[in-house]
C-alpha cells in the first residue's frame, strides 16, 4: 500500500481528537435546506450542465459501472450526484446525500474536504477513510476554480467500490476539469459575441436577413418584422420567397453566387403604401470556401426619396410660381379691360338675339379665363393662412355635407371614420376646407359609379393623420411621380392645379401630403398635420 500521505494521517488524527468513533456512520448536521440547495444549484447551473455532459459521455457507455459522480461547491456542499443507481442508494444510506457538507469535522476524512483545503487532486482508497463504513470505497476528488469565466470553485469527485480502484481516474478527472474550463471560456466568448451580434442586428435601422444554403430563413432583425408586419417566429425556417419581393434576389445569390448592390426595389406594404428600399445581398462561405447561406441588408429610403421629391417639387413651384405670377399680371390687365368692354356691349346689343348669344359666350369664356388666372395667382403665392384653433373633424363633416350631393349623383357613399373626441388643430379653416374639397372631388371623379369614399382620422404621437381613400381605377407609378406637379392631370378636362394648390396650402401649414395607389384597387391621399 505504501506510505500514507501526511494529509490523510493529519485528518485522521483530528477526527480522533474530536472523539469521533470510526465504527459509527458518518453524520452531518450541516445540510442545506431545499431552498438553499435550489439557489446554490442555480448559481452553478451552467457548470453543472457542462460537467454532467462530459461525465456522462465517459461513464454513460459503461454497463454496471458502479460509479458515482459527486459535484460540490467551494464549501464542500454536495450540489449533485449522478451515476449508478444502486451504488448511489448505498452512499445515500450512509448519510451522503445532496445538500450535505463534506467536511472532516463531521464526515471524517474525505477526499472532497482535503482537495478543497490542499487545492490539489486527492485519492483515498478503502482504509484511507476514517470511518469503517467507507473502507470498501475508493474516492477521487479534483478541485476546480474557474476564475476567468465564472469566479466559482468547488470539486468534482468519483466514488466507486474498492475493487474498481484505478489510479488513472484522478488524471481523468483533471482532464475533465480542464475540458470544462475550456468549454466555459469558449461559451463565455460565444455569449459575448452573441450579445454583440444581438445588439448590432437588433438596433440598426436596416433590415437584416440571413438564410442557409437551401434558402431557408435563419435570422432576421426587428426591422424586417416591422417591414413585413410578421413575427420572427413566424418567418424563421420559412422559404425566402415568403419575403416577396426580396426572395427572388436572394435565390439568385444562392443559385448563381452573385452579389447585389444598391438595387432599388418598390413594393406595397400591408397598409397599401409604397415602400422604396435599397437591397444589398451576397453569398456566405465557410472556411473551406463552401457556400453555407446568404446575407441581405435592406435600407428603407422611402422618407429620403419623398423628401427629395418634395425639394424638387418646391423648386418647381418656385420657378413656375414666378412665371405664373408674371403671366397672370400681364394677362389680367388687358383681361379686365376686355371684360369691361364686353359688359358694355352686352348692355348695348340687347335686341339682337344672335349678337347677345355671342356676347354671352365671350363673357363666359372670359370669366373662365379670369378664374384660371386667379388659380395661377393662388398657386404662385397662396394667401397667408389665418391660423385659428379648429376641430378638424367638424371641418370634415361640413365639407362632406357640401360634397355628398355630388357623390349621390354617381351612387357613391362617403363614409367618415372619425375619433370619438375633438381634434383641434391650428389651421386656416377656409384653406384646409378647399384642400378637402379638391381631394374628395378627385375621388368622386376617379370612380365610375357606385363604391365608397372613406375619410379616416387617426392620431399618432405628435401628428393627426387623415386618409381619403377611393375605389377608383388607381394611378400608375409613372403618374404617381408627377401627380403633384403643376399642370399635370389624369383628367382630360383638368388643369392640373387642384393638387398643386392643395400642396402649397398644406406646405404653409407645415403639413405633409402623401399618396399611395394600386391599379384596379384605388388611391389613398394621406394628410399629416402637426398637433398643437
């Protein structure tokens, strides 16, 4: 057997000095309550999980291994025991159970207590134990201290029968501890990378889509959820074609390993508004240059695009406004004279019906021309708004009353979906009523017969949003790009000034106008007013 290690002799002497009887069963009065044990195990949860995995890989395949794995904390409290069921039952019967503290003051000489105090691996074979009840067991303990990952320490031990003693079990346990430490460090680094990945992918205001090589979605970020109004759980593992119209581009990336850069894509969102996005996509390769998936970045440039359109439109208005103001001035002076002389002629030639008829036609045409000139002036420089607090919903109701009779002629219903409280805005009621009249008039004219025009009022953050929806034939993308331009009209008899004037009025109110349309479905004009 050789010379007994000094630390075993010292431990046994301490047990004798305390008056412990080696023939009795070891008994501990220091045991964790169920709640304390639960809390301890929660602290060591990750370590216990990884230890259990490694140990079961080693002893799991062995049949009738008669071996028990014991894991303790830094004070020697048993956190978990697993292994051979029959051997575990024997050990439990001598008072060694979960929650018990293995210290030599009560449990006698044991490998756990010595390993913790001496900070090195320990093995105790048979009579090396103080209590005779343990003379038929062989115990091996290795301390661990995972300072870089968890700042937790404790021991991992193997208990088996003396006839199964094997000196290689201590190196085996040391190897397991080293492997567990490497695994914990690797997991810590992976957790940090995952945290960085999640922070990055979940906070950027671009859409991120990652797929495997088969075109199945493996990752998206909240921006994509918002863009498609679908949850991450709903989209993961689905085909990329569920993300139309981006799917076909990702399919091409996977199929032909192409790279997509700044490709502009137009598509209709669920609220029937056109979104404009820039797509970047590329294939993903592993270390062996094998294709493993694809990556896509989606940038929503709708607001930027609309802002650029508004700047261009403002510049157009400025240039055309100056021209229109000059023309209006030059035309109005002689026009006023002509209208005056026509009025005199009308009074003079009252007896001849033919002459009177022609003069009336001239007078009507001059009146129409004067009205057109007035619209030019209004478009060039709308009158300054007289701001007052007005309930916008009352103004909508008043306007609908005016326009309803015209709608009835085409069997068109005007439906109001208003909020159940007043919505007061600082506006010029006459000018905004003119905007409503223009938009409702356009909606009526866009519809053949039958159907419904919806006027919907919503409040969102610091804005009041008003949608005016028709069920007309819709507007093409080409027409959409010109719809607010002066002198552009989709109607044969239109001057193309109504929407231009509406735009100028809204601009003077710091309000915005947006339009979305789908051919065959209808058009929605959205007005966005700042709240008071």
